[in-house]
């Protein structure tokens, strides 16, 4: 949340959440039973990596899971939303033991949190009954429902003997420098992505919406024998990356209300939020409606995320946004007893549906026409429209006499 003050004041809130859909369970054959033992830090790092490909709005239930494929050579993990697929391989020499091989789809919703909370350094995985897996250590045990790997879409990731080696930070910078020029018109799909070309030791990133063109060239430390020419869909580049860049360029601080799923899948972005001076707020673990929960479950939803953020970033959250804006006297009382301040909003609009984004000019006009003194404005960070108009909104609001302040200053 950030607040704009001046003759007038506006507080902008970016509310980010991911919830996973419930999955249907089907019967499968016993031939897929598998059992192995692996160090916690090894499996956890790879799960966090591949889970970034899982979309909160999957309409195919099985794509809310992570595919485990265990062979004598090692463990392959894969996740996909059909547009973006991430695959990771852990060789057998990094696995403590392999008792039996197989393939299964494990629900991602609780998997990462369960493994992270395991008290032991080594974790056991064992398929025990058709579509059920037991994840356990000496002192703890969890049973999770799974899905049949035969129902998982056939997704082939073409690989070649030659790889392009590029630092993650360099790739991130490269994308930032051109992505502003991609088209937002889905009727021209090729222009909604970034064209990556590699010829010899020269890599080019190109983006255009046919009105403007951005191009960045870098020299690689290697020479590629075969030319590469691909298009990376723009929607697979997180909106929050661009939002943080806009805020930084305009010297504006915000509060980002996040859930556990976002922390698990976008750890680097959360770290960036904190390092750049933004406030990170608690939006609960699972984005459940607070009035529907018991006092004990409300505390669990808030405190588990609080502890996760503290453990990962040594950061103490103090602001809470109830999921969906739904609250009761009980939930407010519990939230307050935990030392949190509940933060709502004074302006919001229908911007959260990724498949039905509002028109940019109409959205911009609606936001600017509703500016008011002391405003708390809620904008969803998954909105492409918000991402594209945020820079101009900030600049025009400042021209109208508004000043942006942080939520801490707003409370004071």
C-alpha cells in the first residue's frame, strides 16, 4: 500500500494472491508406486522453482499439480500451465536412496509448505495406496491425495546438446529493457511476446507493438553453432516485476498484500519488495474468507504466513488485508490480538480477472476521476491493465497535486 498526500492524499494498495483450485481424483494402477529418500533442501529448491509455472487460474485440474517422474537415473519434476513449462532434474547421486521408481502427480497446494516445515534434513516419499502419497520423516508424517500421471498432458520440452549460459540477473535486466514495448492486443499474439534471437555469440531481445520498438543486444561468453529464434509470451513475465520498476522510477512506495502461494513461487520478487523499501502485508496463507473460520483457524492463517516471511526475510509484517475484503467482529478482534492492523480500501474496481481485463483508457479515467483526499486505492498486481497504466496514473496524479506516502506515514 502506498499513500499519496499533498493538498490531497491517495493510498495505493497492490493486492496479490494465488489460490489453487480443488482437483478431481481418479483411480490409477499400482504399477506407478514409487519410494525414495532425499535431502530436504535439495527437493525444496527444485519444487519452488518448477511451481512458478503453475497458474492460479488453471481450468485443467491436473495442472495444479507437480509431476514426479522417478527413474534409476534420477528424479524429474515438471509443472506447466501449457504456455509456460518448467522442468527440473535431480540426478540419482543427489538422492539418498531409490527403492522403487514410478510417476505420479502431487498436488502443489500444500506440498511446498509441508516439506519446508519438516523437522528433519531428510524427507521420505512413498506412494502407499493408488492415488495417495505419504511424505514423512522420523517425527512427522503427511498423506496427500495425488492424480494419475496418465492424465497429465503430453508436454515435450525439446532439448539440444547446446545450451546458452546466461546469468539470471542479466536475463532479468534484458527483459526489463524491452518488455514495455510488447503489444497488449491478443489479436496479434506474436507481438505480445519478446523475440529472442541468438546468432553466433550475439543475443538480441526485441519487442514491438508495431508503434514502438525496443531492442537490446548483448555479447555472450560462448558461440552458438545453430541460430536461435523464439518468442517468449509476455504474460509469462511477471507483472510485479514491471510494477516494481515503475514504482522505483517514480520514487513511490507501496504495500503488497501477499499469500503463502505467492511467497513460495515468487521469493525473489518478495525479497525485492522488501529491499526496495516497500511494505509487505499479510493476506493469509490460503486466501480463505475470515468469517467462515474458527478463531483457531484465523490465527493459523495469519501466523503461519507471518512466520514464513520472518524465517525467509527476517521481516515482521504488521498490516493485514482480509481475503476478499470479508471480515466479522470475531476476525477483526483476533487480527488485532495478534498485533496486526486491518487495512481495507476506499477505492477499487474490477481489475482482478486476467481473462477479462478492463480497457486501459477507461480504467485510467475511472481511477483518476475518483481520486480523493486520504484515499486508499486497491489495485491488483496480476492485472495487465494496471501494469500498463500505473506509470501514467502516478505522474498525472502528482500533476494534480497529490503526493504519495507509505502506509506507515498514513497511520501516523
